[in-house]
C-alpha cells in the first residue's frame, strides 16, 4: 500500500471512538470548511444536483479501488461506529489511496476530507434525524449549497481549533 493510505489508516485507527462531545466551537469552523471544500469539489466536477455532505469523491470521478485495498479500508473501520461516520471514514481512506497513487484530481483536492476527519478526532460525530444531519451537535441540511464555495477559507490548524475550544476544555 502507499504511504498516504497507510498514514490515513493510522489516523482513523488512532481516533478515540469512545470519546464523543457535542457543540465545541471548533465544530462550526470544521463544518464550514468541510462545506466550502466540498462545494469547490462539486463545482470542479460541474455537479449542481445532489451535492450531499456525505459523499464518495472516488465514485464521483468514476474510479474504483482494487479489492485488496477495499479490504484494507474495511479492516481499518472495525471500531468506527455510526453509519455516516463510517461512510465518511471509508471515503477518506479511499481518497487517501488515490492521492498516494498520484491521481491528479485527488492530489489537487488532497485535503477534501480533512476538516470532517478533524471533527471526528475532536469528538464530533454525524447523525441523521428527521431529514437533517447533526454534525458535532450542529444541525444542517444533508446537502452542500453551491454558495458554500464562496465562504472564506477557515484556519483549521490544531492550534487555532484548540484556542477556540479552550473555554469548553477548561470547564
């Protein structure tokens, strides 16, 4: 397997899936940045309909992984709970494999899933309730607005996110 894929597997496996928190201030920043990056990706593909928040970028570019890589992805997800969380992690691993293989569009959008993975690392999760997604305690539509690509980029460095969350963490 390639280095980028192996690093992504380690990230997923090192997340403490038993640690769940809601409504950290950093979640808003991470969700906003995920929406922005997703919208830019959809714009690049000229996709106007069905711009869902939980999406498989690999399928959108009509690629498939070798069976052995799919098996490695599924092995890495054994401790991941929640259908949407598990889906996003699988899509992240698949995308990481494509990046490591040098697929141009994957390399161009190499940090596509980074904000949502950081949200998971910080204890946020995705749930579905009554037609809406609840991401880290924030309620939003299941779809990415085309206007999200107009958002200003957010600083999602760990130091900035820690600063945003410091009051919550010091309680």
